[in-house]
C-alpha cells in the first residue's frame, strides 16, 4: 500500500510539472523545478522536458538477452532435433569472453541452448556450469560486438533504492519495469542458499535469469522467483533476486572449474521463533538457534553449544537459520567467519574457520546428527529420527528430503532414533533408500552418497 501511495504522489507531482512545461523548453517550469532542492538528483532531460532514467540504463539494455533451452525431442516428426523446453532471460557480464549469467532453472535438463540478442542476432550457447543451490548458471557464446553490464556490490544496497527488472516476460520482447528495493537478506523460502533481494518491480514468467539493475544501470542481482497468490502465478509485487555478492562467488567458481565447492561449519541450526525466544528468556525473534555442534567441527571448536542464538555472522545480521546458511554457503574452506551470539541473554563473540565439505562423513553430537546435508535428532516418540535441517545445495535437498520428515527405515532396516540413522548412513558408501513419514504418509527416497 505504501508503494502505491508513494508512486501515486510522485506521479501526480510529475504530471503537474510536465503539464505546465512545454516539451523541449530548456528553461521551462520543469527545468527550474529540476534544480530545486526537492528535485535535485532526479534525472532530467532538458531537451525533451521530461524526467527519465534512460541515460543510465541505455548502455545496459543491449546486454540483456533471451535464453531458450531445448530439451529431449519427442515424436516421429521431430527428426531428432530437440524441441524448445523452457525459456528465460540472461545478462552478459563479460563481453570479451561472451559470458552470460542466467538461472539454473532456466537451463536445467537442457540439451541445447540459444541466445537471442536485442539487435536480432541469434547464437548457440555452451553451458559452462550451473549451481542449483543458488539457482545460478553460466553460459558462453562466441560473438563480436557484445555489450556488458557493470556489476556493483549488492552489500551497498538500501531498502528504498530504485530497482529496474529487465527481461523477456510472457513472450514479449525486452521489457523494463521499475520498482524499489522492498527488503534485503530474505531467506527461509526453501532448501537453498538464500539471501535474496526483494523488489516490487514487476517480474513475471520469462524474467527468470534477467538482471535487476540500479538507477545507473548497474547489475545488483539476478531475478529468480516471485511470490504470487494468483491462480496464474502472476506478479503480486513480491519478487526475489540473487544478489551479486552470491552471484559472483558462484560465477567465478563455475568459470574456473565448472562446479562450486563450499565449506561447512558442522552446526545444526533452527530459526528463532517467538515460542523459542520465550523458552530462552529472550525478547527478540531474529536469530538462529544452535541445536547442536558436531564433534570436532568448526562450530564446536569456536565454543558454540546448544541453546546459543547467533545474531550476526561475518558482520551481517542474522534473521533466521537461512541467513547463516547463506553466509557459510559462499564461504571458501579456510575462511574465517566472526560470529556474535547470545548465551543466557548475554552477548559473546567467536571466530570459526570454515572446513572443507565432506558429504559422506557422519557426525553425531549430544542431541543431533549430521550427514549428507541432513541434520536429524530423535523423533521424540521413539519411532524414528526427525530431520530438522536440510542444507541448501546438498544431496539431501536435491533428493527431495524436507525438514520435518521422520526417517523410519534406512537401507531396509528399522530406525528408532538418530543413532540408528547415523549407523546406517555411516555403513552406506553409496546411495541409500530412506523411508520417511510426511504428513501421515510414507514414502521412500533415495539419498545419494
């Protein structure tokens, strides 16, 4: 509601200005008002007598491309050629080398990729690599005369900054929409590495993978998802973008090796809720509660223990468990992460050295176990091991396991608690079938090694 009020008010003022200022009048009322304190800094085109952001955005628009993913062909009439499976947008970040960033879900399961330029040229693209945990993928084309966007550090953003989404939504040609940064550090939307920029710039199907730009046309994020209450999944003014802070970490690794390697700190976390805050005697509802720290893990060595509440990590505020996961998820092994936490209501600090990720290792603490991206504990009723955390980007997340699932069988053997599940995972060198109960129904999921 505030957004609509602000835009309506601004629009009304501009409408009055433009209605009394002849187009092209350099000394008109609009030009004079553009120099007043209330309007200083608002881009103004004196020749046309209009307020505009075109000058800052013009150089970036040719770098925004349409990405088409072609999948497995079907039917006798296809003659073996793959058919278009899905499409989205992308943005060139390195013109000299033809490097394009888009979403993983735009290129996922594709056999062939094509890129349409705004000038009408069409190129085949090669997939350099993709990362499901952050929904980032990198394509490469061989072409001359490309444009690229300037990338800016997303940590400099503030709520209220103007933002422009560019892409190819709903089958339309290149489309530009404007909004504001509605929020920062958004997470908790799924089992992924999430530290999203939230914007109310209109984003729809087809915008995926396209850039979110600031008012100077600089790249601040990659549009990746929306929240929608409508039946058709249309725009409701809540869209999310992967910030450049995360994007560049992923892109650099994909360009170097085709894959992303992450570290871990060996801590089981849950988001601080109002109920949990009351139990801990706290008057805050933002933070990540430590359930357990694995033996020998960076978290244990830093002195963290169950009941601690992490409020800051690497000098960034922690809103929930996802905030910690997002920071650790783009930390290289060997990196040092300063942590601020509460224990018994008192603030303390620690420093953790990120360790290399070992997806096969099984670690069991006092009240929780960790393995293959899962954190689990006794179900409470003596009938299984309950999954409390699924690490973003892990094999567990890819397999479809969810927090809240209760594992009752592992590898065909019954599971009566976390110790039994830990033993089963320790003894399995490859994939293992887990039978879980979810909302009263049983299902079997293969957990890769």
